[in-house]
């Protein structure tokens, strides 16, 4: 009597697009699949099913998702891969704005947020050829789908080296800036319970993370939806108390309107908080800020930056701007360009305005021609590059603490450089320096965004 052959576990691959918040979702989805007995393939060609966690924030992100799905569709026709399923923000976006649905044409199925906890069952049905995975929320449903709170308690399969991890503290956004579709995609802000975040911080550091990057659509507004007032300082203190002494804690995506003195005092009071803040400003001209619905004028924006400098002098700032917002005149742009040249920011990103379906800004007149908007973006980036080059040059000859990122020990970051966003510190002479190790180096040179150093 011959033994029955063991069933071969199903194999799934996952491609994660977009922001770090999406990365956290992807890691939880992978954790769900592993716990359910699936094998994970890094290469989609080795999988039965490939999931694509999409971004739908702007047109450029939607085109990237469409390109990835098209490549996977070609692979599906000639290899092992049998099924391609889309999930994430673009799936939700297509439910409320059907005109964006064409970017998902090459997906065999769409998996909405509300079905995330059913993912193992859905994947088995797709691999078996059992039909649709679940339908996206119907257009015009009136509110964005919500990822269930239970999903945030699922163990994560952390991707990458594991020494640096993202810690998501809230979902959605209640700011309702006039250009932004996030509230339509992810719903209003829903802060995670403080105790859950602290537990996850402990889990991540126990697993080897020496850097935790706190993220949400608006971290500074954490807790307002639960307690009626922001609770970020309380959360920051609780996380700092829960992790080892040698841990880098970093705060990203803090709306300047909600960045209080208490938050700044808390951040400046503990050396575990990296001297770094990501404060998306979008513009500085008052009429543009009003048109964007940012809730602050230009003078208030400058005062907030002055408060950061006074309360936390060591802090390096990162920001983002939008070029070519409807109605932006040469005078508005000139004010923004001069603002960048002042040198307040060590890091900055610039987006060209994207008219998002269903947002108030999409209906505005005074559209800036695409070529003009692109030229303005290039001018802002060039101005910021000059600032970065000048500020980094001042480090040459000085000593600096860095954390190794790469397996060969040659790529590292200072505390004022966030992962996957800012420059790096190139290191010579690091022996047996694994990712996550802290080193003291001497800066020997600088470039536009990177430093060069030697081990001491």
C-alpha cells in the first residue's frame, strides 16, 4: 500500500506598491498567509498567485500599478503564475471613482479592504479557479471601506533586513485637504489603541528592529478621534518606555497645524527620538494654502517652523510641496521658491498637482499647464538640492553616529535620514558591520544628498 503524496502548499507572491503605510498592510497580509500554510515566493514567476497591493493616491501611482499588472499578465500567459489579484488603495479608489478602474483591467480579481481577514480563503479559491475573490465596495457607497481593527493585531512578516520597521499608529485622515482622495479611500482618521501600538513596538524590537518609524496620514493628530483631543505625546512617551535604550524612534507625516509645543517638547526630551520631523507643508503662499484647504496661512506656517527651531534646535526637517496647483501664479511660485532657498529643510519632495476625481480641487479653474508645473517642480528640486549640498558640506571633517543599512556595511544613515526617502552615509572600512549596527564615523566628503565617511 503506497502512502498518499503530501499536498503541495499553495505558493503566493506579493508586490507592494506605494507608501510605507501600504508596506505595513502587505507585511500583515503575508503574515496571514504564512500562518494559514501558504508558501511565499519572492519572484511572481515561482508563484501560483500574485497579489499586487496597489497605490491609488495620484495618477502616477495608478499608472505604476497598471504597468505592474500588465507585466504580470504577460508572465501569467507563459509561466507557472495562474492568477493576478489587485488589492489596496486603487481597488477602493475604483469603487468610488469608476473612471480609475481601467488601471486594474489586467487583474483577474479585486480584493477590497473589507476582505483582508479572509485573504487565505480567497487565495485558495483563486488558485483553485473558484471564481471572483470578492467585489470592491459599490460606487457611491457614501464612505470609504474600513480595514477592520482586528487586522492590525495580525502578526507581520517584516520584509527587508528587519532592523528598521514601520509602526502604523492610525488609519485614514480627517483633514480633508481639497486635493487629496485619502479620506475617500481610507475613511476618516481611526487611531489604533495606544496599548496595541506599544505591544507591537515591543514585538518589533524583540524581533531585532533598532529603528521604529511612526507613520499615519497625520501622526500629529493621533488620538483625537478616540479621546476628543490629540494623544500623541502620551503615545510617544509610552513607546519610548517600551523599547530598548538604543532604539531610533522617528515621527513622519505630521500635519503642521496639529504639531503642538507639547509634541515638540516630548520629542526633544528623549535622545531616542531622532532629530527629524516630516512636516508636509504643500505650499507657503497664503492664497494657495487657502485654496488647498490646509487650515493655515503662510505667516502661521512660518511661525510653526520657527517654533520647531526654538523648541528642538537639532531637528532636521523634511517636507513636501505641490507644484502647479490650480490658480498658482508666478508670484505664488516665486514666494515658494524663495522659501525653499531660505534653507529651512534638509530634505524635500515635490509633486506635480494631480486632479483627483471627486476632490474639490479637481473642479477648480485656473489649471496650470503641465509643462509649466513640471518646470516649477524641477526648479524647486534644484533649489533644494543646492540647500542640501550646502548643509551637508558643513559635516566634512566631523564625527557622526550612523546605523548600517546594507549587508556589506557600506551604506548607512544618520539619525536625520529616514529610510527609503532621504540620502545615505557611505562608509569605508566597516568590518563585520551587519544591518542595524551603530558605528561612529568621520565624514570625509559630501555630495548633493549623501555623505562619505570612514570608520573611526
